[in-house]
C-alpha cells in the first residue's frame, strides 16, 4: 500500500470513528421519560419562576444536564428518573444567562439518602488535620463531582430555606472563575464586588441576620452559595432586607422570583 493511500484511509477512518463514538454516547445517555416537562413542573415548584421567554432555554438545559451528567446512588439509594429530573431542574435555574455553560467541570452527581459523613484531610488555619468525620448535606469541592443529600433536596422542594442543589452548583459557577472567590465569570465586576463585599461584611457583623444563613460569613464563596439559596427560597424576604443584593442576583440569574406568586404557603 502506498503511503498516500494509507494516509487517505487514516483520514477517512477518523471521522467514521468519531461518528460511531458519538452515536454510542447518544444511545447510552439517559433519556427523560415521556411527559417529563409536566413532571418537571409537578416535581420542582421553583420551575414556575422561569418566565415564558426563557422556558425553552431552561428546558433545553434541563434535558442536556440529564443526558450529560452521570448520576450515582450511594449508601443503597437507587436513583430514578424523577431524581435526575429534580436535580437537573434545580441546577438549570442557575443557567439562564446567554453565555451560561452546563457546569463544564461536573461529570457526576452523587446522591446519598440523607446527610453523610466526610473526613477532610486539609489542614485548618493552625496547620492541624481533624481526624473526626464531619456530617454534610452537600459538597462540590472535589471539582468533577457534586454530592447531595436527597433528603435535603426534597426539603428544598417543600420550601425549606436551605437549597443544597442551588448552593453546591453556585460553587461550581464560582469555580469557573479561578482568580477570585465568590464571583462567577462576568465581563464587569465593579458593581458585583461593591455590593457583595458590603453585604458579606454586614453578615459578618450580625449574629442573627433576618434572612441569610450565618454560614455565609465563613468565606466569600460560601456567601455566594448562601445568598443564591435565599434568592430562590426566600426571595421576598431577601428583597425586603437586602434590596441591592437581590437586584444584583436578579440581573445575574435573569429571574425575579420575588415578583412571582408564592411557591409555598406563608409560614
């Protein structure tokens, strides 16, 4: 065989192999069941916050999330279609911007039945490592995976102030900008930095803040996770007590949840 013919056959084989791999990937990717859009609305009250103009984009990102992210049940939990749809439906609420990407670092979502124990090996500020495991309801520090307590996912659907899906995937947005903490990628950080810094310092000064979880005072990254939770779970209260912060998040997430009908009965 001449070198020229061999090269031609190799170049021909490359797109064929790529096409076969793509077809296999599509065939093995999870598919949402018939009627999944109605099931999404029934399962995820927060989906009602998406305006009609953004609904097509939202649904496309929910579908892509289920198809591209691997779901793994832990401690005996069996992951079903409704679980995948629920997590995707909550995570996609953070992706309504024109330039949003589908959490590119995330490959897997691990679901535990409830809170789980984690042993951290990172030293604290004194250089000491605590051998005792810590109970967590969610984590995303591993980079390519997000870990969630299903019990707490369901609590957020019922109106609990803590939304572990929003919190952990907000960390993923934050991680897309490696140059700062608590600031996802954007063209201009001027207003973001001013409002976030002022509100972060305000939370650090208050022992019993009316809306925001005090855990947000741990770091700018945790603050971004906490305020994102409040934006979706307690929007009216966030707008009342932190008007500038609410407006900042409304512009970033392209949503105005405080203007929508209440998702849950008043406490």
